[in-house]
C-alpha cells in the first residue's frame, strides 16, 4: 500500500439506511427530500457521509438523528455499493443497513438543515431517488424477505398485535407472494409463531377480527 499514491485520494464512505414500517398491511420505506446539492430536491434514503473519526454504526446513528430524528432503532448491516460513479462529487462507497420500526411510536422530523421533507412511501410507489438508492431499496427488500421468513423481525413492527388479514397482507407485500387465507392462518398457528390474545380490533373498517401476537420464543419461523 502506497499512502502517497494519488489513486487513494478523494474517497469517502456513505452510510445509508432502508427503514421499513407497516401501516394497515402496507409496507413502506422512509425517505427524505434533499435540500442541498448534489440531487437537490430529490428524495433519498436517510444517511450521509461518514466522518473520519466514526465507526460505521455511530456515523449512521448520527445521520439518522440529524435527518429524521430517529434515535432508537436496531439496524442490520446489509450490503456494499461501490460503483465508481455512484457520486458525481468524489468516489463514495455506500454501506447499506436495514431496519424496521413501528411508525406509530416514532416521530419523524419533516425538515432539517439538510432535508426539506420526510415521509413514508409504499414500496410499490417509490419515486426516482438520488444516487443509487432505488437499487439499495431493492436489495434491502430482498434482505427483508429473508428476515421475515427466518427471524423475529416482524415482532418489532407489531408490538401491540395484529389481525390475520393484516399480517397476511404484510407477508404478501414483502414476499410478493399470495397465500390462501385459511391455510396461512393455520400455518402460523401450527408453527407456533403466534397466539390468540382473546381480544378483537377492526382492520380496514371491516367487522372485528381476532388480535394475535408473535410469541417471544420461536423455534421454527419459516412460513413458506
């Protein structure tokens, strides 16, 4: 390694988060609107450049706090994006993270020094984003698919419980797969994933439906 080699100069690191939520069975991702160049007025995933004195996780937490107000969320390292031309200012390697959050329990900043707006976008209605963030969301969704099949990640999204139609709609949206209603409920129960809370709530204005919750300890999580 030759430190003085000019090919090492002018390189940086972006830390970027794809934060997903579910609202009435619709899967959404958090975007912010940039108010600075490059890509001024474009929507983008929250994140930014890493400082030289920061670890990756610390840099992303700082960026999320500054641009969204989010301070308490579990984030999972997702992928690396290293195309030479992904930024038109200098060489910037992108490190992506995945997180999920209950949007009813978090307050998002709508305007900051570097953003003019923030909002949740349905994953099937995402605009043309800054940098390569459309590609990053697509990749993060693939990671999310793996996570909801083999982990407890959805429990974070439904801390207060869910109806079967609501959770089925969530699985179908993320996995891009349709499930038979009766078989889906039977599968969740047979795998020991959920339990009946003996309560009822309304979903999408329909008649009251049973409220379920995910179990704390789940040994077999694969719903496919």
